[in-house]
C-alpha cells in the first residue's frame, strides 16, 4: 500500500440504540499489520461489560445487507433487521438489545483491512485469532467471546477454535464446512469450480482492499488509504479460482496449508447442519461435530434456504439460549451440564414442496443421544442388471454391464437409474450412505489413440418418488429444488485408508494424496466405495427411492457444478463408462435405516 495506514476510528453514542464504533484498528500479534472492525455495543457496556460476538470474513463490515442481496433481505425476519444488518452475520440491533456486543471484522485484504487477500488461509485464521483475543481484552468486554455466523462466517470458526484463542467460550458454526478439500473444493477428488467462481467474482474480489469506487457501487465504502491500481490489486491477492484449478491433491502445499485438527477444537459448540446443503456445508457440519474434541458439543439439523433460517425467531431463541449458557452463565436448557439433547433431527416426511418455509415447519423433530444414531440398521440395496434396487442379492451366473457415455453435462446428462420397489411401510433413512460399484471404462471406438482415456468420474444421486410417480424435491442452498443427496468419486483416487481412525464401513476415509493415485486402464473392472453425503427422509408406503449413477452433474447441482476445463478433460475421461454385473462383481448402496424407538 503506497500510503501510510491511517487511524480514523469514530464513535457514535447517539444516532442508534447502541454505541457504534467504526473502523476500529486491531493490531495483529501473529504477523505484521492490522485489521479493521466495527463495534456495536450496548450503551451501558462501558460501566457494565458484556460478552462479545465476533464475525470475521470477506463480505464487508460496511456492506449493507439490503445492498448485498436485496431479495434475501426483504424476506428476513423483521425483528432481525437494523441499520447495520449484514449478510450472514448476527444483527447488531437485536444482539445489543439482549446484552451482547458485536464485533464485525473485515478479513485481511478485504474491506478496510490491508494485507494479502488469501481467504481461508493459515494467515487469515491467525488474524481471526488475534481479533478474538482483542475482543476479550477490551474494557467494555466481559472477557467472554462467542462466534456466530452463516457459511463462511461459520466455516472459519472451526479453524480459529482449533487455535484456542483466550476468551473464546462458545461457537455456533451455522451451515459451515469444516473440510476445505472434501466439502468445498474437490468432491471425491473432482473440482467443484462453478460455485468458487461465482463466489469469488461476485462476493469477494469485489470487496478487495484498495478496489476503486466501492462506495459508488453501494458495495461498502472506499478504502481509507486510497485506491490501488489493477497491478497492485492482482499482486495483493491469491485467487481461489486459480489455486483450486492448479492443485489436485490434499498434500499439495496449497491444500495442505488449509489443514488443521478438529481434535483441537475444545470449546463448547452447536453445529447446525441443513439437510438441503447437499453440495457445500452439510457434510462439514456433521463431521465437524463428530470429530471435534469438545466435551460439550451439539448437532442440530434444519431445512430451508441457507440465508433465512438463521434469523427465524425460534432459531434465534436457540442461539441465545446456547450463548447465554456459556457467555453469561445463564443456562436455561442444560447446555453447560450436557443434559441438553446431543442431536436434534428434523424429519423430512411427505411432499411439502421446496422453498416454502411455512410448509417445511410442518416437519417433525426428534432428539437423539448420538450421531450416527446408535440403532441404525445398515441395509444394502443391491443393483441389478434390470435396473432395480433390491434387498436380496441377485444370483447372477454370467457377466453383463450397463453402459453410459462419459463427460455428461447438465444439458445432456449421461446416466443409469436403479429403483427400489414401492416401500411396503413407512421407512426412515437417516445417516451416512456408501455405494459399492464395480466400474470400468473404454475409450470411444475410433478415438485418437494418442489421448488415452485414463479415468472415470462418478456422480451419484439418491432421489425420492411418491406413490404417484412425482419426484419429491427439497429446498437447496439457494432455494432451488434438490434431491435427497449426492456423492462423487474420481476412480483414480479410489484408494481407501482403512487404518485411519476415521474410517468406517459407512464412511470410507480417503487421504487424497498424490501417492494415492491408482491407474485406470481400459476394460479393467474396479470395485469402488463412493461416499454419499448424509441425508434424512421418511419414505411413505408406496414411495420409491432411485439411485442415479452419472458421468457428470445432474439435476439438483444448481450453482455447484464440476466443469473445470483442466480437470474434466476429454483427454482424461472421454469414452464409455460401465457398471459391471456378474458372480464376482458387487454393486449395492447401503442405506441407514432407523427403526422406531
């Protein structure tokens, strides 16, 4: 930055129901530089210190929610709106009224915080650590800090909690991935590029520190120290589009730098997972809860869009109950004693439609003592050559195969579907799913022999159909119609590490290291276990489930598609894919069936 860093913090005691401190400078202890924040706190907090809710992220402490996403903001619970509402963060108007301060920090390299823009990196997590400790040490702070926010503001919580900053007393990662490689960037080893591109280009780089004309675009405010030119801006950021396309394996330096140990998360936590988040956050919330080292940890499932349930009255009441227990010592529901229900499952039953909050409130809820649910019965449904799913293993005396073209797309899907018979009684399926497939490939006849096909990409989807034949769609992240769940695998990365402590029969563990790459040769049949993300459904009598095996994205992928031009190339994948059947080939999907209590 060519200009000297300035300190122009302001304090407004009178214009709002709370004290508003703008552009407060937080010095970094973990590295050189500063980050800037806005503080919203009760007017009596100078004499009666209060706990602090901290958010740290890229979307701009000064970007008004109504400007960031006007349609979404128009649907937010009015009780959670104020002059300083911001996307995916707790509303200062409400939280200061119930005795909390809110510290909203611009991430390094974004908004008013100078430095290298390097989202989800080690250095930015360390700056978050410094912000938490700063919040705990202020005169208006009680010394207790909580983390509360959606998506990016949730995913970053796992990482900073693993660093164990002083003062951090509770976290609520609300729909926030915990595994950068597996949950967000490379599903089953396949690059998920479309969302990263949308997210980066619309929501991140538009708010880079030093970017001109932000105020004129109603995208926050212009940088205090002035603008940077295009060359300086480019030099001051690590572009996620580029980094994710260039790196393929979890032990590449880029991905390895994002790693941390969930065992190191010791703080009380409430992980909130959305059944509809089948391509971004759901897996991370479930496994973040499962593997976190916290003695007091809770898992709650919800439905609906990713932006609105956080602000529903009942969910805000839950957030406040949890935070009050650990930040104020006011435990009304047994969170601090461990007597609160460990897991709260919302049960998706019936065809209520999608993107309809009122209809989804008709879903019932049930408490459980653990995850996965202890009484789960893992039932294999076998695939047959005539495209059925049956609980009886087929007796096959000869080999055969079902074939489909590689490199299917949303516009031209290439797939095979297998259906159960109509269920004879209502059946609940809740938990983790794994599919065993015997797959092979061949190049196209007459194709260029210099471009030998080397791999198979598997895209699996589980769908739900009513007795009338209508597909049941659920609410996806952006309000779009989605199926039950999806799973992926690049067959050259099929190697499983059964010695890893996290490996389970229902959840195969893959390291995705460079040394794990295995050959995929034409005609050779490979048995593979494909992780399908967890799900919940109560299948009514007469309804069916359908397992879809495809060579590319299919319906329900929305903006989370996998089309990387250097990742899914014709040279690597073009040809015919096959599912093989016969006496020595197993094909089945194991479903977690929950018997009634």
